[in-house]
């Protein structure tokens, strides 16, 4: 930092470096809640849109595709740009796209306008997720799994509240009520403005005081590290295509198979999303304690027995089974993101953007493909096929072993001086702590 006015913030940054900055992480988590609540209103009102516009399942899948592909393509690019040129105030700026997206959806009177609104929502997510994940890592103080879990659980809670808000408000007051929810973007923007100031005056100073921030390197050969990233992306594919089957079509499945009302179906979706939020809370700290690879194994593959039973369960058992699926499956994502960041140190924004973007993209493509399948073979066939997706979790056996216990709080290897050079120029005892 160059100016005299920013000198005190460097002192504060060094103090922040001594531990996890929970105030920043919780602020980011709260904004993640607001962001994903606004985003999740779109799939929650699909039954209303299907009735009003006379949409097929395939057309509904294309709405999801428009939203998630927009976010998927842009997020890695936003993350890569942030790694090279951090832009703290992009965080509040991104909320304007979410506000515009919901406003357009509130007044949409044709299918093409729905697609435009969905794309604007996607742009808002593409700016928010990689930069906010970067801030969470910056404020972690070495407790990376915990920081990612706290950040991500805000989004999961928001996704759970979306169907509840749709059941209580949108179903009653109609599509135009989405405009009222758009005002939440203003609250999120105000909070993110303050987070952006911390990022600029303290977060960047934390990086500036790290002598070894440009010296970090992966503990593995490049080919092995990239192979590990490919395996993690395959696991993201299995997780998010399955989740797309529930977030986009679960209400239709319940209505078709059990004859429940739209409101009751949305409440079932809310319970499932609440279980996803709980699983996210558990996944990060558990990965810090027992190792992220073990959590990935148990989370992806552990959901398989429950997904296989779901298509044949009664309404009574459908609720508990979806709770178990959400709880187990969701615990993987914090562990996957942190594991990938450790495979490719020094690329926090790019890795965060890649994995958030890929998850959005796979969710979008999965929703479109599953919508086409529902039109052709019926909605129940979707769940019989998707039941086998968690079996892809067997690929976790191919992940490299790079883990060690996380450092004590305040001992983030990303912010520590580089280790002494060993024979051949390699670092002695290098274990892949990432740099920022």
C-alpha cells in the first residue's frame, strides 16, 4: 500500500493475520444468503411460469441453462482476473446485475424476456462467487475448511429460503412480487461495500506482508495436480447434476406422483435445501479435522444407497430420504474447493471461479437434459436414472495424497515466508500451502 492514509490498515492487517476474521466471513456468508435466495426464486416459481406461459419441461430446462451457463462461463474468467488484478469493489457492483435480473423476471410477459432475466441473474452470480470465496480464504487465518463452510452455508440457507419465500409470497401475489425481493440486492450491496473496503485496506495488506506469496508451488508434478483437479470436477458433475434433478424438478415429481399441492411441494423442497445447508456446515470443519479426501469419499459415495431408494419410496419416506441425500451430498463441496486450492496454490480466484462456475454449468446442462428426458420418458424416469450418479464418487480413489492437518489458526501457509530451498532448488518440506 503506497499512501500514508493506509499505513494504519497494514498494522490492523497484521493483527487480522493472527486469527480467523469471523466478522468478514459472516458478512460474506450473509450476502451469500441474500444472493442465493434471490437466485433460487427462479426455480422455485417454475410451476407458476409453466402454467402462465405454457412451457414444456424442456423449455424450463433452457431457462435454468441460460442462468447457469452465463454464470459458469464468466466465473473462472472473473476469478482469473481477480488473481492478477484484485478488484474489491466489484463485489457490491455485481449485486446490480441480480437486482436487474429479478426486476426483469418480475415484469416478463414472454419467454425470451424470461431468458434475459435468467442471464442477468447469472452475471450477478459470476461476479459474486469467485471474489467472495477469495475473501473468505483471505480471512480464514488457516482454518480454510471452516471458512469455506461458513461462506457456503449462507448460500445454502438462501437456496432453502427461496422456495419458502415462493410458497408464502410469490404463489399468493404472483410473478410481479419478485420485484420486492430484488430490493434485497440493495442491502447486499451495502454490506459488500464495507467488505470491499476491508478487502482493499486490510485484505490486500495481509497479502502484501507475506514475503513468500509469490514463491508458492504445488507439491505435486503439474500432470498429477491437473489430474486431481479433473477428478474433482467429475465429482462436481455427479453432485450438481443430481442436485439439478431435485432443485428444478422435485416439485413436479411430488405433484405428479403423490398429488400434493404446489405449496406442499415447495415446502418439501425447502426441507431438502435446509438439509443441504446443514451438510455444508459440517463438511468444511470435518475436512479440517479428518482430512478432505475422507470427507469427499464419504459425501459423494455415501449418498448412493439413499438415491437408489428414493424413486421407489412412499411420500412418507421421500422426506427423510431427501434430507439424508442433501445432508450427505452437500458436505463434499467445501472439501472439494479447498482440496483444489491446495492442488493449485496461488490461484484462489481462478480455482474458486472454476469450481463454482463448473457447478453452475453442470447444473444448467443437467437441468436442460433432464427436462428433455422428463418430456420424453416421464418425470419419474429422471429419478430412476439420476439415482446412479453418486456412484461416480468411486473416482475419489484417484485423488493424490497431499493432505496434512491444517495449521493452527493464524498460521496460514499462504501468508508465511517460503521454506528454505533444498537440493535442486525445491523447497524443503513443501506441502502445498497456497499463496495468495
